[in-house]
C-alpha cells in the first residue's frame, strides 16, 4: 500500500520541528559562552586594599584590554614591575610633588595657576595604602585610588615600571552626574622637576587612554630628596609638632635620683656641722684647761713679821 505524499512528509516535518528548537538552544548556549568569555577577558576587576572616610585604594587587573570599537585592534598586555617594595618616604615625596593646573573656574577663563593634587590629610591617608598596594600587586595589576571631597570624586592610577613611578588622572573633582570627568585643559605636573622623566616612552597599552594626564617620576630621584616634609606649603595648614612625652618610668627614675642627691647633700652638711661642733667643743676644753693651771699658780701671801718688844 503506497503512502500519500502528505503522509510521507509529516514525519519529516515533525522531526524538523523538533530539531529547530534544539539548534536554537545550541546557538544560544554558544553565544552566551562567547559573551561570558569576552566579558571576563575585557573586564577590570578591582581587589580592595583599604578604605576610609576620604576614599579607597584598590588593585585593578589589566591582563588584556582586547579589541574595542573605539580603538579597533588588540592592545599589548599590561606589564608592571610588581610586586614592588617602595619606601613610604618615596611615596610621600611623590604625593607631595603632584600638582594640577588649567582648572576652569566659573566666570573666568582657564588659569595656569598650579595647585597641589592632594591635601595633607589625603597624603596621610593614601601613603600607607599605596605602599601596601604596590607590595601586593602583581605584574598585570595597577593601583587605583579614589578620593571623595564634598561629593566630588578624584580618581587616578599608580604603578611601577622598572625604575619609574607612573601616575595618571582619570577624574578630578567630578560630580556624580557630571559627564565630563575632568576639564579639558587640566594638566598634571610634578615638582621638583629633576625627578620628572620628560623623555619617557609610555607602554603601548596606554594608547587607549591618550586623553588622561600622566607623569613618570624617577624612584631613585625621589629617594635622594630631603626628608619630607621640609616645610608646610601655603596650601597646607601649619601643624605644630609637640615634643614627645617623657615615659613615666624614666621620669620616676629621674625624680628618684634628684631626691637621693638632695638627701646625700643634707647628710653631708649634717656631718660637716657635727664635725665643726666637735672641733668647737675641743677648743673650749683646751681653753678651759689652760685657764685652770693659771689660777692654781697664784703667789702665796708673805708672812707677817712680829713687832719687836721694847
């Protein structure tokens, strides 16, 4: 018995209808996997290092920036000289020497006046955290710092490459809803200029952030600078340094020694006074003995002569 044409095509249609959802599911799974891999490879996870009222410091991984619609071709993987042991004095010199200029003010044109990038309190907050972060960072990580001041955000990155400390600024006193993260005329500088490396060639990966102000500073030159701080600048409040308190144990020892010295002096004076009294008594006795024989040696009166008888 021959099957009609519609009857023969029915199983094929049912089989095709069953295969199409399966193919769609496989395609969706493959697409999801690709998107997950791309997201993991292009993301920049942050590892917290420390946080406080002034802001936070974190490690930012930059293993691969990948291909982007803006820059078109893959960038060279980020490589830093981490972990790095940098003295806190060197980091203090770095933070104190960073300045910004070209700040736009309401009603005025951009000015070239230079202002410190960090306040004294911000430097005290960032210093220990940056030292710790540089010691913990890996070769594919840089340090990202974020500061908050009256609702305004300042953000940048620091990392070590060979003998240089590289600093870049991505946000400067930006409001949360502000589109422009920093003024277009903003410039980042460092003083003293002898520590600044002007002929520095940046890594190729930095081409993806060409609009960010950045400086490269010699670690060796920072280490040779005078102890910081040498004197407060005009933008920093003068802090009076009180002498260190004397330990209680040392103070008690000093008082005990002074008291013992006073007692010894009083005893010595008493002994000298007693010796003087003894000598005075001896002189009195000698004088009395001299006077006593003299009184005994007085001449006897002459006997009376009897009157002659007539």
